[in-house]
C-alpha cells in the first residue's frame, strides 16, 4: 500500500517494500497532450482508480468528478478508457506499466508516460489494520528481515 499522509493514522506500517513512481499517461495517438505541471492536467479528462492514492490526491487538488476526473473501479477498466479515447489521461504507476509490458497486454504499446507526479513517488508498504495480532506482526517483521535483502527496491 502506498504510504501517504492521509493514510498514516489508518494503518500499522509494517515494512517498506519498494519505491513506486506515478505519472500521467496518455494515448500514443495523442501527442498533442503535453503537461508541464499537475495543474495543467486540470484541462484534461483524467481517469484514476477508486480508493487509490492517486485518486485521493487529485480530488484533494480540486479535480472534479464528471468534469475533469473519472473514477474507475479496476485497472483494466481505466486502461481501456484511455486506449479507447474515453479519457485523455490516466494516473498509473511505472510498476503497473512494466507489468503490462511483461504480460503482453494489448494496451502496453498504446500508452506512454507524459508527466511524472513527484508527490506520489514514495515507498510501497506492507501494512495492516491496527487490530492485527501482535504475534502476526512479529512474524511478518521476522520474515521481512529475512527476505528484504532479496527483494527490496524491486517491485516488478
């Protein structure tokens, strides 16, 4: 889970897993869409995934549902929204984009990053609810300590 200020008090943050970078992506068929700031993105219809830090961030910045923000309920839906020109931009992690390429998604070669969202570039964490048992948290901590050197920083 992406650790954000808004989520800080909602979860027990067990361990950092890797750094995640987010960008606005456009259809390769739309080279006319250029961004130099997040503020400029308000001039475009953007799709973000419900419940994700990216959607929360855009809403906090004043993006408005049905005006310049569309909310999708799953990854496939919002990738398709962009691929079929129903929206002009989507917010996507570089990790997810890499997975589209690795799985030969029919959409991977149709989209490209256009502007990095620095605020959303942060660590992805293993998180739990506060009522998770201390025993389970201790076991997760121990497993993390053993495995972290093998995977930290690699969210592929």
